[in-house]
């Protein structure tokens, strides 16, 4: 990390030295005032820049400014939310200007598939979030920038693990396979990895929500599309920016358990002499340092931006965090009398990770608080001095975190070049090539003294895994703009070829002479000589080829029409279904151009239909494949055997999503209020699922088939209101919300069926392995949490379950609980029915304040901690601690999952609040802007949920994040955290 700081400092110094001389000849002092054309009041903080230079000034509290400029120069006046204007200096010494409010909702440019459009022309459901509206504070993942900002887009990461990933769902679940998240396109690179982009380098993120907008991306657009545009240099101006912040992270939420004194009062509890706060022992204060340095500028023919980003993040969990370095170059060059434009983007990211172990949190919650951390007997060195007990499913939490090594190293390289030639003012062609390379390395070691992790039983255990993913993309497009009378037309035609290659290997071996080897010398493991090691490798590839086109028609900015189609083929499909057609049509009418409505600047009604698809998540699923099937003994030695691992299905095709959307965009109340309202219905058919088939005639018991039908529908609303716009005080607020309804219409296709009713995810050990939690039912909602209803407690302390539909009876013929699905019912649903975000921004003189609330309503969670440990059986049988929430009933002595463990998980959280101050700088200063800020993330949450985190679970973490098994908070959840950040922003 020290080398990274030295490199950043050196580059910073070089950039500062390269700044132009700030002295200018034949300049005079210009004064003036910048006012709001509507109110006539001065605008504080407006920018006054000498065009083509770095010289500028900022208006004071009354809108006044002073700047030095020559008579031949031009002043550029700008402020967020206002139309930028230019004024020549000429021979004037006083220049007063008025800025008009910009109808941003009409004029802002939105990135769409393979191009851009002004918002007033868009006829699909598209939401754009610019850099100034991103979430603030310590943001280490680009997904966090959008969290809660887009109606219908839900982004969640339960817990505060700095190495944990975020789940994204747009308009609910769209696929049961591996492609449930929106497709990401970075500067035109389809399938780009967000790990290649530092959040500081992102200019905007545009979300294509409906089928008509996403259909241009064919087989990968069914979950929506997120278009990421990175920052570029500005013509005529050289800008150096340096942003630095330091953050402190602390535990925000855990789950309530008994302390040592409370625990000792429980009958049959065992006092082992300690007084340990295990939650405190496995956590510490996390510290993070983030630095960003960039240089951007350009001339009439060249634009450039170079940035370097450094992140050093330490989580609250012991040995969890990462060090990240990212560098990016964006270059645009015009040639051949500006007819040719070449754009090069290059980024490289390197991340060194300490992965920690979330199981340390799990066992911290259940550990007897009278157990000491260290073994008081110095003569017992078996476990490295940590106190361990010979009981089932208990390990010393501190030993887990401190003794086991779990490291990672990620590398991301993304390079692209785009060449465009303008044959005429209306006709242009372009070629685009991009290559992305991702490598993930993981190394872990459990020493001989570690009870958890396998090291104690294997005399040390090491694991190494390598994964490499390559993505090469070539595209060519033609664009033609035309006008026929009062109709404007724009045509797009293109060809795309994309190839993917993945490979990796895995090695695990134990039995080391010394723990000093760890994973760095895995060859020293004696397991290799004894034939007990595990070694495997893999490689696969796939290709996508597509032809696509789009036509847009605009009749006097009033009547709008867009038609597109993509014809795409994938090597992952079956032999009989290699190609698919994905059409879309959308239309809109600007009502405000037809009807004169007081206070209405714009009102556009639009309607759309689009078809998108989802290809299989793995290669070769349509083929008959053979794989390793153990060993057999032959001729005095073990010989590996092979058998079928999949059946051939030449008819395997893409999942198809048909989506209908109606929407209304508007700007009203004299430009103060703008927004969008959308209602959508989408139907996904032919979902790719493994279906049980008879053997014989099949060689393998399951086959991947297209089967079933799923419907999602919902309402989405986004509103932005410029409430107060005075010279010294401004307040803007925004709200977005969305609803979601799901219906699994069918899980059948002809004579084949996934099953009218299916159950997923068992509760787990100890003692509840056969307890299934989630029901999948035809003609029912997704995410049904399933279980028995508790109606009382027996004299023996066991929960009494309600008899529902079961036929079990006791010896006297009385109905009794059958402990089967007939006596279980739906206890809640895992998906929220209502999500919302509320943003407020205040500006008072040089101060700015922003705070953002986010919430989810209507979802339930299974609290696994309570289902296992909120009873006194824990102390009697295993001497675990007791979960001690408001639901604790000392009469219950038996752990048995039931309705009382399923909780409403509604929540409202203050996601982030940021207070900033902009310093007044006089004209002619080398530093153009200084801003300091303090930000706090997740300082408080309103919820009745008693678990660690009420955040939505979109898949089961113990079942490979199975999307058909949402709504379960498992026992190894990283504690949630509060982050306080101090930062500094400088511009030169």
C-alpha cells in the first residue's frame, strides 16, 4: 500500500508541475453579477470561466464575481440546473448576465443501446442517473451509486462484508438461471465487468428497464440493461482533480444474545469461568482510505482524461478487507478534417483481498459467554492456545478469524477502440473492438492447530483456485439521419460478434510438515504422494453472433415512433434452435404540443412492446457430456471412470420475455416538477430448468428443458421537485417508488413438468436438515416461505403446531400435527411489494446538505438464528448461548422451526447523509475549487426485524444463491456497519 501512495503522490506532483502559467498579458479586471432570469436574484456558486483556459471564478453569496480577462476572450457562465451561456468580453469592464432554468428533463442526453437520444424523443422506459445524483460517502462498488435511485431497480447486499457482492434485480426476477441480473454495458462493451470501473470515473448510468429499450441486446436483455458511461476530458479546458477521503466503520446491527450474567440464570447452563463478549472479540474498527487523481482536457481535435484510484479498505471483521488500484485512460482523437473520430478506453484494476470468514460471526452469536477466548491451561497447545470444546457444531470464533488464512487477488483489464467515419453530415459508419480479461485467484490455508477449516484433521490443509475469463467483442454499425418534410428519421444497422473463453483449476491438499508452507508451497503436502489430494481443471467457450437494426421517426417533436430488431445466434443453444429474433416497437406523443396546458412544459405519453431473451448460463448444456465418475480398481491400481453428466437436447432454446409498458413523462409547475410514471407487464416463457427424466431411455436422470411461464407486473413512479430556488437557499427533493407482483403461471410444457409444487432449501444442522423452507407453486407468487404455524407450547417445552390439512391422528383418534407439508402453509413472501427512495438536497450559501432514505415494504425473512438458538435446549444439550430477542419465551426448550421465526422485514434506512462546504476562492488562484465534506452511511434504521439485516435476500447463500429460494437469513451473516467519512475535493 505504501508503494501505491508514493505512486499517487508522484503523479500528483507531475500533474501540478504541468499546469500552465497563470499569468496573462493584456488582461483587465471584469466584474459583474449572475442572476436567475425568473426571480432576478443573484446565484451564488455559479461558475465563470475564460473559455479555453483554466482561469475561472465563482460567484459570491449575492451572485457577484470578479475575473481577469482580455478583450478578445469569451466568458462561459454555468450553474447546475441552468442553461450555460457565453459572453464575449470585448471592451466591457462590467458584464451582468441572467441564467435561465434548464428544462433538464427535456434536453438532457440519454444513452440508449448503440447511441444517444434527447429525453424528449425517448419512447421507452429509460432512467438516467448522472454523477451529481449518485449516492455519496464511501462507495467502493459502482452498484452502490444506483442503490435506491431508480424505481424498479433493487440493489441489495445483506451485511457489511467489504468483499461481498451486491445483488441487482430489475422489475423482479426474470430468470431462474444464472442471468438474473441486468446486462452491464461499459462504454459500449457488452458484458463489461463493473470491477473494471472505479466509481469516481463514472459520468452517468442509464438503465434500460422495459423490453423495447433492451431488445436491441437480444438474448441477454431480459433482466434489463445498465449502460455505464465513463468521464472524458472537456474541450478547451485542462482540469486536475484530486479527491481524498478517510472513513471509520463500526458495527451497526447484530442480533441480541445473552451476556454472561444473564446466561448463568438459565437452568442447566454451564459456567466455564469466562466473561466474553464474542461479538466484540471478532470485530474491530474498520478504517478506509480512498484517493483519486485525474487529469482531463482537450483541444478542438483531441480530448483526454487520465485517472488513478487507490482504495485501502479494512472491514469490521478480523482479517477482512482489500487493497485496490485502478488506472484509466480515455482518449478521443479527430482526424481527416474531423471526419474520422477515434476513441480509446483502457482500464486496469488490481485487487488484493483478505476474505476473512463470516463463520466467525455465526459462532460469535451462539458461543457460551462464559467460555474464555484463550485456553487457560498452558499445557494444552493443541489448538494454538485458543479454547476449544469437544461439542457438536461449535468452534472458537476468534480462532476461525485469526488462524485461518483466506486471501484473494483479482485482476481486471478492459481495452476498447472505436473508430467512426462521417461520410457525409447524415451518413456515418463505425467499427468497435473490445477485449476484457478477468482473473481471480484464491488461496486459503487452515493450520494444524485450527479446529475449524479442516487443518486440525488434515495436519494442515491448503487450497488454491484460479479462474480466467476472456471476452472479445467486435461490432460494426452504420447510421443514417434523414428528413422527409416534417418527419425526422434516424436509422441504425449493425453486426456483432462476441466470443467468450473461460478456464481454471483447483488444487486442495493437506498433511504438511510445518504450517510455515501455507498455500504458497502446496507441493509440500504429503497428500500428493498418498493419493489424497484433489486436483481439477476446466475450460469452456461460447460465441454470440447478431445482426441488429433500429429506425426512429419524429414528427415535429410531437409524434414519435421507434422500431428495432436483433437477430442473434448463440453456440449455447441446441442444434435446432441456434437463432432467435427479438423485435421491439414503441411510440409516443408529446401531449403538451397538442394541448395548451397552464404550467405544463412537457407531457409525453408512450407505449411499448419488446421481446428479449436469456441464453443458458453454461456452455454445452444441450450436448451429451461425460465427466469424472469416481474410480474403479483394475490390474492392481485405481483407474478413473467416466459417465454421463448431461443428456443431449438439440431443441434447447433461449428463455423469452415479452414485455408491455405504458408510461407518462412530464415537466409541470413551471419547470419545478418533473417525473415519469410507468406500468408494465412482462411474461417470461421457456425458462431453462433441469427436469427429471426416466433412465433409460435417457443416460442421465435430468435434462435441461425450456419449460414454464412467469408473469411480473408493477407500477413505477419517479418525481423530482425543485421546491425552493432562492439566491441564498435552494431545496430540491426527489422520490421514487415501485410495486411488484409475481405469478408463477406454469412449470409445465406438454407432458413434462418441473412439478406443480416443489420445495427448496432445508433449514440445516443441527437437527433440522429435513425441514424445507421455500415452496414453488404453479399459479402462486414467487418466494413463498413455507412452514408450520405454532399455536402454543407443550408441558415438555416443545412448540405445539397447528393442525391444518393433515390426516394424522393420535391413539384416541384426535387430529395431531403430521409433521408433513399437509400441515404447513405459506407464512409470508420473500419479495417486497413496495420499494422506495427519498432524496433531499439543500444549498445554503457555501453549505450543501444531502440525505437519502431507502426502504422496502412487504417482504418476510426466516430468522435462522432464532429458529436454532432462541430456546433453552441450547444450554441443556450443547451449552450454546441463547438468542434473546423480544420474542424469547423461556418456556420453549426445543428448537423447531415454525411461524414465529418468520418475521416481517420492512425497513427504512438513512442510506447516507452528507454535509459539505465550498470555500470562497478569489480570481486567479491556482486552485479552482476546494470542498470538504463529512458523510455518514447507515447511521440508523427503522425496522421491527430482530435479525442482523432486514435487507431482501434474493437467493439462498447456502444453495449457491438459488433464485428459487429467497427470503432466508442464514447464520453466517456479516454484521451491518455504519461508515463515517471525512473527505476533500480539489480542482485545479
